[in-house]
């Protein structure tokens, strides 16, 4: 299935495509996936794209990364994630979720939750408590303690820490036309280079001591939900190991920065 030839959207917004009762379907779209909310369950379908840092261009790759998404998210999210299901072409060319007749794609199936229970929404509504944050901290810490360490690979070396930091600047440079902004970007680049040099030995020590581990990779407030009375991180990165084989301190800092950006550094 390709974007141009067989987009699944027209088929999967129809209740008849699903093996269970569906009253209404809502579609959410990102640059790499379609997400179908059916009321009781959510189905996440990967777009057949190749952006370099993520490659879902073939059916085999989409199946593999659906399986990786299920495996990795079950570490923290448990039974929020249910299974990988096939999507097949049935009579008349219609797509059917859960059928294995003529498989054209795959989806990750998970329970649908109340979006008001997203931590980002709870923070806005004032329903997020210190007890919630403490529970989340304990869960993340426990996961980090048990996570596999990057011992026999290069993840977390100074060179691999350096590359994405400088890549971010390279991506921004052609998008900026203002001389003032270009000067600011130059200053940021020089600051980044200096800090990378200053902390190079520290990065090496952190890796040697085993602090580079298989982490969530995208732990911000919009990827945490209070579900069935528990704080659940979900939607971790599955498509690029360089994004999730990181220092545990990196992961914690990402979440604390998000709290600070929402003017709630007191919860960090």
C-alpha cells in the first residue's frame, strides 16, 4: 500500500471495516501515521513514508515496526497496548481490520482512553496532583533501573551525542532568512560546540557507567495518561534506536523541561 495508490483513510473511517461495533470514528493524523479512534479501541496505521530518520516504505517494515511499537510500549504501558492486527482487502476492494485474507497493511491496536486524562490536559485543567507526579517518577525510575544498558554498541558515545545536536542546527539554517536570527543561530551553534567539547569526557563516563539505556525516547506530557487509576507513559519511539538509546538523565530532563515550559517547575 502506498500513499498515492491505496490510502486506507477512506476505508477505515467506515464502521463496517472493523470486527466490532463502532458508532463514530475520529481520525488523527501525524506526518508518519494515521490514528483511528473507534470508541472502544484505537488503531494506529503507519504511513508508507521514508524520511531518512524513519522508514515505513514497505509492508514488511511497517509490520516490523508495528511489532516493535507493541513490544516497546508494553514495557511501560502494559495492557493499554493490545496487539498487532492485519488489514486485508476484502470483497469489492474494501479494507477489513483483523482479516488475513489479502493483507495489505498492519495496525497497532490499543484501548482508547479519555483524552482529558492526558497529563498535558490534566495540567491545564488543574487536576494533576503532586501524588500523580510522584507516582510517575517512581514508574520511570523503576523502568530505568531495569532497562537494558548500551554496553556493546556505540549509543551514547560523545560522537553520537554530538551528531543530532548539530543536525538540528543544520536543518534550521536554510529556513532562516533574517540576519538577526542567523546571528542567533550562529551563537547557538558556537555555544553547542563548546558545551559538547566541555562535556565529552562526561558523556564517555556516563556510558561506561551504564547510564545509557533503552529508554522511552519521547517522554513529554502529551505521551502520559492516567488510565485505570495509573500513570501510564505511552507512544514511545520505536522507529529509530538513536532516539531511545539515550542517557536516563536525558529522558528525565526532557520531562522536567516540559513541566518548566508549562510554568510548573515546582512539579519537577
